[in-house]
C-alpha cells in the first residue's frame, strides 16, 4: 500500500471567492464545484428610425 499526500492547484478566475467553491469527499471520490465565469455579452439596444 502507498500512503502519502497529493496536492494540485487550479486557476478559477479573479471573480471566484473561497466562499463560492464547494468540495466533498465521498467513497474515495473528491468532488469540487464552483460557478462558471460567464462572459457577459453587451445588451442589445434598439434604435428607432424615423
């Protein structure tokens, strides 16, 4: 058997805080979830032509 530690780091963006990240470990599976950083598209504006 092997016993030791393992670490890995990820860049998740500037707008994600520690409070946004959720992690759980169950049955030997580590699940990590965090909100996807969505690029905001500019709003469409309608201009009336007379």
